[in-house]
């Protein structure tokens, strides 16, 4: 039972990480790496990039926090000296952080969808 729960949590965390990485690559290709016309950069591209960089920095920071929690609790689960109650609490916390990351990815995808529709 415990091993199955751990596998599910790890699988969910891995899926969320993959989704976040794919979203970051898509966002980077769509908004940051547009090749500018030869000569001067247009003013709007400079202001757009200057707005996107802080957003990406904040986004990376927001993902680091739940990832750090997941990594710490994975170490707790690997320790043979930790009591079963503590391990169960670690699994609960890992599930909560995985859900948090999933909500963040959903919000980012919704924001991207709104932006492509021109509703921002």
C-alpha cells in the first residue's frame, strides 16, 4: 500500500515537472526567441521582453518551492529510521505540493490561452 502511494506521488510529480518544462519551452519559443528584423529592435519587443523576464523569474521561484518540499520528503521516505506515521505525513505533504504545482500549470495554461485570444 505504502509503496503504491509513493509510486503514484512520484509519477504525479514527474508528470507535473514534464508539463512545466514543456510549457516553459513553448513560452520561450513563442515569446522570447522571436527573431527580430534586421537592424533595430522594435520598441514593443523590448518592452514585452522586459515584462516577460520578471514573470519567468517569479514562475521559476514558485516552482522551486514545491519541488524543494517534494525532494525533502522523498529523502524522509527513504530513511529507514523514520516512523510510519511520519512517512504517511510526508506522503500527504507531497500530494498537496503536487496538487499545488498542478494548479500552477493549469493557471499558466489558462493565462496563455487568454493571451492567444487577445483577452489580456
